[in-house]
C-alpha cells in the first residue's frame, strides 16, 4: 500500500460517524480533564481506560488519542492561566504564558499555545507519515551511550534558561538531579534516600513535585497579592486575538520546534521533555530580544508547544512500528491495543493497515476538533481569571490533592505536595527557577542509568562515548554549547 | 536596603543540603569506581557539586544589597494545613467532609473576612468535587465515612 | 461556635465510620458491602487487565460491586501493603504477581508484612513463562548451542533484565546456574528497553514474555531459543521447553504468576467461597481465551496449591538471590 492509498484508506476509517464521535468526545473530555491541576494525559487516560474495554479497538484508540492531545492542551491552559503545570513540558509553557496572563494578555497566550499545538501536531503527522520507517530505525540504533550523551546535551543547553545568575540555575538543576536519585537504583537494586518508605521506592511522584513547586507555591504567594490587585480588567475581543506582530513572531519558532519535537519524540524516553526545553533554549538564543523571555514572549510559548505536540505524534512511531512504548502513556495505549487482541509491532502496518492509517488520519481530525472546540473556549477560559482569587484558590488546593492522588492512589503523595510546596514557596522568594529543578529531576535518572549502563556495556571503557558516532556527535555539541559562549566572552573582553 | 538575605540563606541551605546528601550517600551506599559505578557514585558527586554552588551563591550575596520579599506566613500555614488535612482525611472520612473542611481552612486567610461566604464556597466546591471526581471520573474514593 | 459544631460532627462521623468498618463480616452473608480488589500495578498493565477480567464475573457471582483499586509501586508490593492496611473491613482482597509474595522479603528491607504469616492464599489465576530471546543475527540456533557458546566464552554473552532482582534477572541467573555457564547482566527499566537493546545489538539476549518477543520473531528480527515452562506454551507452541536440554535438569521451570490473595485471618469460609467463584470464572473458555491473548495461561487450583507454590518459589528464588548477592 502506498502512502497515498494508505491515507485514503485511513480517511475512510476515520470518517466513520462513530469514530468521529469518539474522537470529538476524547478531545473534549481530554481538554476538560487536562485543565484540572495535576491530571495530565497520563492520569486522564488511566481514568478512562476501563471505558475502552467496551468499545471497538479503533474507537478506543482514537478516543484515547483525543484524550491525550486534549489533556496536553488542557494542561497548557492551566499552566498559562494559573501556573499549574503537571508535566515538565507545561512547566516550560508557564515561563512566558503565565507572565502574559498576568499582563492581561491571557487570550494571546492561549491562542498562541492553541495554534502552535495544532501546527506542531499537523507537521508531526507529516513527519510520521513520511519518515516513520527511518525514525524507527534511528530509535533502535540509539544505545545507552547515545542516550546519556543526548540527555547531558539537553541539560546543558537548557540549564541557562531560568535565572540571570548561572549559579542559581545550575543549583536548581543539581537539586533536581539529586531528587531524581530517590528510589530503587536500577543497577544495584539498592533503595536510595527512601528512609524506610515503600512509597518512595519508585522515586518521588513527578506530578506531586510539579504541583508543589508551581501550584502550591503560587497559591501561597498570590492570596495576598491577588486580592490587592483585584481581578484583571475586562478584556475586549481585540485583546484575545494576537496582533499581526505576534503572529509574525511565532511562525519560525513553530517550524523549529516541530523539527526538534519530531526528531526527539521518536526516541523512546523523554523526547517531549527534552524537545520542549531545547526549543525554549533555542528560541531564546536566536531571538533578537532575549531579555523579553520569561516576561511574556510569545515565541517562548510557540516553540515549546509545537515541539511537544509534534513529539507527542512521533512518540507513536516506536509504539506502532516496533511495539515498543517510549513512555508510560504509550505503554497504556499499547495496553489498550493488546486488550483488543492487536499486537502492535513491525508487522502491524502489513497486518492491520486499517488500524495504522485510520489512527494517523484520526490524529489529524482529533487535532482539528481540538482547534475548533477550543478557539471559542479561549474567551471562557480568560473570563475564569475574573473570578476573585479567594473563591478560586481553595478549590485549586482540593483539586491539586485529587489530581495528585489520581496518579497512583497514594495519600502519601499529597503530604509530599505540601512539603514540596513549602520549599517551592521559599525558593520562589529567592527567584530560583522551579522549571530547571523539574528538568533535572526528569533527566537525572535517565542520565545516570544510561551512563552506568553504557559503561557496563563497554566493560568499563569510557571511550564508548567517543567511538559511537551518535554519542560522539552529542558530546561535540555539548562542548560547543559550553565553549562557544566562553570564547565569545573572552573575545569581547579583549575587544 | 539590606544584604541579600534570601540568597545568603539559600546558598547556605543548599551547601549544607549538598554536604548532607554527599555524606549520607558516602556512608550508606557503595561508591564503586569510574568503571563500575555503585549506587553512591552519583549522589556523592552531585552533593559535592551542590555544596560548591551553594557557596558560590551565598558569598557574593553578603556584599549585595536587596530588599527581602515579605514572607506570607499565615497564608503558607493555612494552605499547607488544608493540604495535609485533605491528604490525611480523604480516604478515612471521605472526600465530602475532607473537601468541606479543607476549603474552610484554606479560605480562613483570604483577605475578605466572614463565615457565610466561606461556608457557601465550601458547599459549592464540595459539590463540584463530587460531580467531577466521583460522578464524571469515577475515582474509587469514598464520599462519606460510611460510603466505602 | 460553628468551629465547635464542625469538630463535634466530624468526631461523630468518624466514630460511626469506625463502628461500621470494625464489624467482622459473617461468612454466610458475605459480602455485605462492595469488595475492593487491590492491584499493585497501574491501569492497563497485565495484572490490572487480569484483575478487571476477573472482577466483572466475580461481582456478578457475589452480588456486590467489585472495585478494582490500582495501588501501583515497588513491583506490586504497595498493592499488597494497601490491601493489608484495610484488614479490618473484611472486604479487601488482592490480585498480585509472584514477586511480592516470594522474593520481596529478600529484596525490600522494610516490607512491613510477612507473606507466610500475613497473607491468606485464595488461588492461582494464571501463569506465564519467559522465553530466551536473542537477535536474529545471533549465531546459536537453539538453547544447546547458546549454552555451548556461553561456556566457551564465560561472562561475555550479555543479557538484559528489567532490574536487579526482577523475574527476568533471576530467571536468567537460574538458567545460567543450572546450565553451568556465566552470563553478563545489564539491567534495564522495562521490557521495552530490553527489546530495543536486543534489536539494536547492545545486548545479546534476554528472558522476556512470549507476547513481547513474538512480533519481532514474526518480523524476522528476533529468535526464541527456548521457554521456561514445563510444557510448550499455547501462545508459542513451536518454541521448545528448556527443561531437559542444554544440560538443564528435567524439572527446570521458572514462571511468573498472578494469584488472588486475602489478608490472613479472613474467615476460611470466605476464602473457600472466593476460590470456588474463581474456579468457575477460570473455567470459562472466553476468559481463558482473553488471558491467553495477553500471554497468560489459566491455572486453576485450591488455596493450598497456591500456598505450596509460594513456598516452593520462595525457596528456589531465595537460592538464586543468595548466588547473585555472593557475586556482587
């Protein structure tokens, strides 16, 4: 089957009324559930998984995919309006989205996120259709040494984005790395820093960490401030729609973000986290107004949002073409397929072309639904900011608790939110960047396990990082990232 | 104007935290060597790096002047109390009482005084919580103490 | 004033709750309330799927809802702990894999329960063997050649597992010990990573679920050299059993299993009732088919059979753990 035939076939599957309805339902449900603090794509899919046992496999997957994208966009809404990111990717969105909302330009921020997500998804689908085979072969060629080198590069590239003082940024990354070591050590099986708590054996819950650092810290800081300022002024329709200036600014970031996301997303692991942070760092570096980043630059939303949505699409590459899920969400999707007796893998494209192409097309349709649904909703979301904060924040606290609880049903995690929240508030007072802590937390365990695994594979020979071409490329890129700015500074110092 | 106490304090805390992590890990976990790293390798190295960074943050802060942000003690205590109450009571008492009381605790520090609006808010949030998390999402949590 | 009333009504409410839940359930009219089925793995995982497959007919038979409660973490241990924490109510049971009942006491320092003393076995549900999978490019065509290759170059053939002390790791070490060879262990986090590593040539081999290896075998990128069950497995009938070949003893067997359990002290009549319902459910061909599709073979049996299985596996894996700890 050629690509065009496949797409035509996919259209005939995806345009069945029942499939369309499930797609719409999924997108809608995902958006609303995703707006709730702490309930990200993962928890939303987990909660809705039981429903899929009773519907057809196509409908199930299309609905779950809709929930996935919807929840991701919903997470951006919560991040922009209230600074409540549940994932490291949406933590990046808060960097400029939340300041924009504070300046009364929430509509512009939401519109930018929406349009960038949509463009990122569509371009991601194009990458999926045209390069799935190539990306899948790349994914199997990546060994432990390559992952370790890639993650280190991601960390180095992104670790300058937070604060004006490099030491403070680095300190947050290192704290994140340290928190990431909590739990069972994969290589030796030894529990680290668990202090007898079995709930800590799998590490600190990411959502609890994110909700504490961002959500709780922000609520504490805002109770007094928000009531002093009063609700933002009523915004007219003109403020909702970005100026031509803004539109021109977001085009290039979307293209760059999509490319980054499309590539990194196909690598099993944390492709979408890496690509969001890399995209943000890249946009700030190429921007003619880097000082605006962190204070409401639309490019800082457009790049990462398109990157993580395009990564979300290409994340299906290893899942569908190799039967190897790249992250827990993909594992859930795979589980949903297996329950229906479909074994995704290298043979799926031949054995079930209806499934593969139907899914690809319904990704597009689902994202279109998301756009159509959410453009009118922007006004409603923005008007939520007119609700007095004193009515809002008690509900936010309760919803955070339930969102965190929904991840793995552990009350322990709520206590964790409180503890992290207290620390997060104190860190915020001193202008430390919580986003970098989150990045370190996510990448740390991956760097450590892959580094140690690479040395196991090479029987202890560190040359493995230079002998493997992919790893060597990332090592050179990392050195360039560190040395080039240094060299520039020295030259400027002389001149 | 005063010294930059935030950075001074945090630099110190981070340095101590780093040293603590490195010390605890060195004592409790096998360090291994470069070729075959043990579980202690990363924590020890990271702890030491953090200790250095903490010092780098703290020292210049001594000579730098900054206006410290006022700390919202009451708000912090109320928010944390609401979280902890909810965490401890949601599975024991059910989410209806847990939500109701948590909202009352949290709203006790709102700028606007008065009990009536807070009780109304508690009722509304409890109803919303019930509708969203039990009604729509069907999470397995009891609503009341007797409804397990 | 209002604060006082709130506190008093809370107090009243909690005593009421305590009074209700502390009542021991009488076996003849059990269950009197919804039954909570604890699973130590997240929604969508295979223990969760098994639990949901069983929960539906079980609810019908018991005349009470059966609520699946996912309490994932620590290789299933948290699910067992959470079930035990609800001990008083008489309506909490669990479905768990073998690890938390057999190897966990050795691997997790603060387990908080003793599988022998605190768990009442209800019955086995299903078992799954592991296959020895290698890349299609690997020279050996069968298990005997693999073992010959491994003894020719001790410690050079590498294999991946899903972590120190995991089923895949211990199975490989059991295999190596019985065959008298030395293999090189590289731990991963998930079977997905192990599969990628075999396909990419980072490692040579791995013990994995037949359903995980099957698609790659069909695509011609992987080979299955043998299976750890005592008899050929219905999902991959062509793969020879490892027992009795390549120098392995005839009784060589290493299987993962899922079982239903209850807290110790649960009324014997309740256990019997549950086991009876479980046997009826497992006899349903549709359930058997659905389980096989996700790689699990139903395994009916009495509570005592499960107790024997726990004891035998604890001993067998304990010896393997002793060996790996001595190596470290």
